[in-house]
C-alpha cells in the first residue's frame, strides 16, 4: 500500500513522517507519539541484501521510506515473486507476522533502501496501551487486503496485457526501477511475453501521441493558415507548434507521404481548388492572382504544382467544376 507522505505532511525525518502518516488514520495521543519517537528505528539496507530470509523469523514491522524491496518464495526449486514493494509502503513477513513462525518468504532490496522499523513486541504493547493504534493498523491492514484481493483477481483472470497495465497503474513512478524478470515473475507471465506487451503498449502510446500532435498541427493550420506565408519553413512551424523539427517532418511523411514542401504545396492547392469550385465569389481574380493569393511565388510553379496534384490545369479544373473562367 503506497502512501504519499509529501501530501500528508512535511515531517523533518523518516520517523516523524511515519507518525504523521499514522495521524492521518486516527488522532494520536501525546503518549503514543512520545513512545513512537523513542522506539522507531532507522535501518539502511544495501542493494541485494536481505531484510529477512526464507526460514528466518521476522520480528519487526517496517515502513519503506526509500528504495524497492522484492518478496520471493522458493518452492520445488522454483522462485516465485510474491510482492514488489516500492517506497512509502509498509513491509513485514505476512506468513511470519509478529515473529510467531518462520517466514515463508525472503525479502531483499533491489536498490539501496531506507526503512523505519518497529519491533513486534512494541506493536503488541501499543495495541494494549493505545486504542488508536488498533484503529490505525486496522485501516492499514484493510487497505493491504483490498490491494491483495485486486492483485489476486488480476493475476488469475487478467490477460498478460491487463496484468501489466495493472502493475503500471499500481506503481507508475517505479516501474523503470524494477528488473523485467521480477515483473514477469510477479505477474505470472513469461519474460518474452512481457517484452512483447511492452512493445505493444509503446506502439499504442506512440499512436496516441502522434494523433495528438497531428490534431495540434491541423488545428493550428486551420486557424492560422501558415502555408500562405512565403517564408514558412519546417523549423519555423515546428518552433510555433513546440514540436522538434525532425518529429514534425516524420509526422507529415508518415501521414501524408510527402515532404514538408510538398505538404505545404498541397495545402495551397486545396485552397485554390475551393476557390475554383466556388468561382462566382472569386471572378474578379485571374488564375495567376488565385495562385499568388495562395502563396505561390510564380505562375509557372503554381500551374506545375496544380497539375501535379490534380492532373489538369487550373482552367480545366474550373471548367470541370462547372464554373468556366
């Protein structure tokens, strides 16, 4: 269960952060606060070092201030990743809670980590002496059970893509710090399958991003008609749209199969075609003037580009549209 400490309070040290977090669930008496400040301890855990090993007793509850832990269990010579625990989460051995029996899981750090610890006997003492601690831990456990239930359903019923999307939604800020092997094992899918799903989602994300940028391009051109400017260049338009020039060029080529210049010419020609299709409103313009109004610098370029795009001259197009010049 992840808690955003920065959203709860600005505590001066990790132990105070945890106390502030507890206070979000229930009012904390001065007595409990004082004893927590006395009994909470900091523990540093280096990368690849264990918090607890399978078969050992876990006598502490932990709050992971910084880092990432992985919980695994070995059965029939097969290692299973049971939990991935990013920072700002509560940690203990679920199977060996309170140190009553050996842990069925190993918990270790995959990067340097910092934890706040509380001994199990102190937790039991707090339950007896301070009713609010029962409320606090009940709320925390309820959240943990809900998340475990969601994960169980997703792992059993979800597709590989749905499983990975669930993981992304659960720990979006940490996914890049977790080895792919642990992600795949945790989701109960093959690593090759996870790599394929990753690529599919990257493509979908690229498609969404491309659609957004193309819509931005279309809206801007529709509103500002930059193609009418003789001095318009790829770099200038990219700067206006706040898109890298190479990316804008790539978008135009992929969508229109045209270079930037060809794309601009096609916009100019489309404008002239609309004028010719409604020639009654433009009868005071010569064909050359229509080309100049669309941004063509010379008659020859205008006529050449128009024929290239339509297969006929401007005059022929006007006549075909039923509006003889």
